[in-house]
């Protein structure tokens, strides 16, 4: 049996929502909470990502750990796992809410992620293949490099 050990990674190149992030430990931060965490396997060098997808009402749709879907609402969502390519599609609308590509599937980066998800607090984060939409702001084609935080989103109070 092979046990994989993972460590928080500091040197990587990923694409999320049409933007490239290089060596940024906190890619997108909402309040004080990073939406994504990047890890690397110490045994084979594979890059992984951790994040959770929620519905607007706060119900969890799926859990992604180390770049794999480990839990998901299969009643309402279709979950497809292929070699280095994972998708989650809403059954009712046919809309893909998560498209994660790794290794060769990701092209010029180690991970390529498109996702439409809510935070636990109901904030919509939408990262399409070409752009990131955050509360009316659109970011596209940018490269963020060697920063402590890529994009910081301050929660608003109603």
C-alpha cells in the first residue's frame, strides 16, 4: 500500500477563472478565509487543490481534496471523474458548476479550474474558463505572481 504525504505548496502555476496564479499561497481570500488551498504530494510531485462548493442556501454540493472529488450531492448533481479531469454538473439545469483539469489536461499550468460556487456565507464566486466574476468586477487574462494574496474579497454587511 502506498501512502501519499501532502505538504502546503509554495511553488506552483495554476489557472483559475481565466487568470494565472504563480506561487501565491492564498489565491482567493474571502474575509480571512482562503477559498482554495494548494498542496503537493511529496511522493510523486502531483499538485492538488482543496475547496468546498456550496449552494446559495449554504448546503454543501461537493468537497474537493487534493484535486479529487471526495464527496458530492449525487441526487442533484452529476459527478464525472475521468483521468485528470473532474466535472460537476447541476442535473436540473445542465450547467457545469465545476471543471477541474490536472496534469496534461491542464495545458500550460498544473491545474486549470472553472467553478461557480457560493461560500458558506452565501457569497457567489464565479470563475469561468475565461474570467473571474466577483461582485460585479470581472478579471480576465491576468497573471498574479509571488504575492501573499492573489485576490482579497471583503465581505459586505447588509
